[in-house]
């Protein structure tokens, strides 16, 4: 038992030791006070220690979340001491929340019975945004309560995954065998399903957030294809989304501006293209090995701690450091997909695939925007960018995946090895 406990705490303990060293490199009076760091470390260990004594989980996942969030705090402290102090408080909130909900997440399969509640919750959040939301950079995404700002779409992205996994676990077999030209059969079972897809349309049209709409659509398409293997549904969804995006380009001036900046940021380097051009200069200055921590000049980039933290990281740690960060994200996504592959039921597999897609596509979209693969969107780089709502949502995501990785002996939890992500339709337990 003592050896098992050692292995349980080893990854997170190692991450915390490295974190303590890294944070000692931050600018003076940007991190701390020391008691707060000790509380954060204690909560991180308590989170890991709350798993059942018998059995084992993938304890690398919490360690990766702790480590990447430390890198994010280190970067935010270098860019904005004020935001770093707020980020520490959001880390405290995130860890308190995952510690509180960890015992409940062990019964994650009960989420399937609440599938329409997740849809209702998403609709309520959309309504609150429409009524009370504040517009930032052309998109209406934030709700302010006193001094606290929260971005409801960070929770909506999880709610949509919960709904899609539960619904498709029940209907995947019928949808997979429906003929593409059978309008009646498709409408009967795809109607409720496309509520999830419609959420991305609603965000695009009403909240004017192309980035989050793209993220939801990508996640929706991934879950739908894994469950049904119907490429026609994915292609159709992408086609309709492309048409909606084209409409948005012609009706929303800020979308037009972002596309113009993407095409040529140097056409207006002191105006609309200033942020993007400075981001490119920052990445170029970093070269292969980087300028070194606190030796670069990423502060020239507007909103660098939120939209362009990846460019700041690339400047000071170079292309190799930027690649290492992507490999850390890839490790989370890969381990989540492995967890999905080893699940005994279709619902849990789809849930894990959806969570992996949510994190993976979010990284892909924001990093792609920073390096110029496509227009920049306003979504955050998980665990790295400043943003409390993103930090809370992503810690909850990791906590849920970690709970799903449990392997223990029990009448309803005995894992069965399997080599594919998609079990035979019609054999759900």
C-alpha cells in the first residue's frame, strides 16, 4: 500500500517541486504570498489524494494540468503582475472546485441521465448573455457580477459534450444505419442531436464569437463521426457552418477586419494589424532557442497575456520551447484518447473523445491563429492564458477525465480492454 501511495503522489509532487523552482524565477512581488503557494500545493495534493484507496488512475493527468498552469502563471507574471495576482486566485478557485467535486465525478455515468438538462443549461446561459452580456472586441461573451467577469461559453462547451455523448450513446446504432437519403429517419434521430450543432450557430450569430463556434463545431463533428462513422453528416455540418461563416463575414465588421489582418497584417501595421504584426515579430525574435525568460519584449503585443501568450512564450523560450508546450498538450489529448479506448461502454468512450477534442481543438485554433494559419480568434490557450473562466473549465475537464481513467474491481466499473474507439452499435450495456 505504501508503494501504491508513493506512485499515486509522485507525478503531482514532482510537478509541484518543479513549479516551486520555476515560480522563484518570476519577477519580484508578482507571485505569492508564500502561504498562498503552500495552500495551492496542498490543494493539488489533496485533489490527487481523494481518489479511492483501491484501484488506480492516470495520475499523470493532474500533474500535467498543474505543470502547464504553472508555466502559464510564470508567463502571466512576467507580462502583467496585476493579472498574475488574479490568476493565482483563479487557480485557488479551480483547485477548491475540483477537490469539492472529485467524490461526485467518480459517478460520472450519471451525467448521461441528465442529457436534456445540459441543453437547458446552455440555453439559459445564452439567454443571460443576450440580456446581461458585455461586448469585448466585437464579441458579446462576458457577464460581469461586481468585480468578477465570467465567460459562460467555457461551461457551455462542456455541457454540449455531456449532451452529445449521452444522446449518441443511445441513438448511434440507428443513425449509423440510416440511409443518407432517408429524410424521415435522419430527421427523427438527428433533430435533438443538432441542438448541439445549433449551439455553435447561435454563438456565431448572436454572440459573434467565431472561435468558440468553430471549437464547438469541431468537437461536435469528432463525436458524431466516432459514434456513427458517417462522413456525410460531418461534411454536411461543415458545409452549413461554412455558409454561416461566410454570412458572418459580410455582416460583422470585426470578422472582416480579422480576416483582412490575417491576409496582410502589415497593410496597417500601426492600426488593425498592430497586434498580429507584433506577434510575428515576437516569434521571429525568439528563433530556435529563445531570448530567455524576461529577456524578450513581448509586452509590445496588445492583450498579450490573453490572446498572444503563445507568442510571448515562443519569443522567450524559442521554437523548441513552443514545441515542448504543444507536446505537453498532446500528452493530455493522447492519454485521454487511450482512456476512451479502454472504456467498456459507448457513452464513456464518446464522453472522453469529446473532452479530448475540446481541449485539442482549442489549442489548435488559438495556436493556429497566433502563427497565422488562419484568422485569430478570441479563445484562450488552456492553462496558459490569463482567464479565470477558462482555467476553471479546463481543470474540471481534467478532473472528469482523471475520474474516468479509474481502474478498479467493482460490479459496474470493471474495465474491459478494447482496441477501437467505437464499439459495435447495439451492444451498449
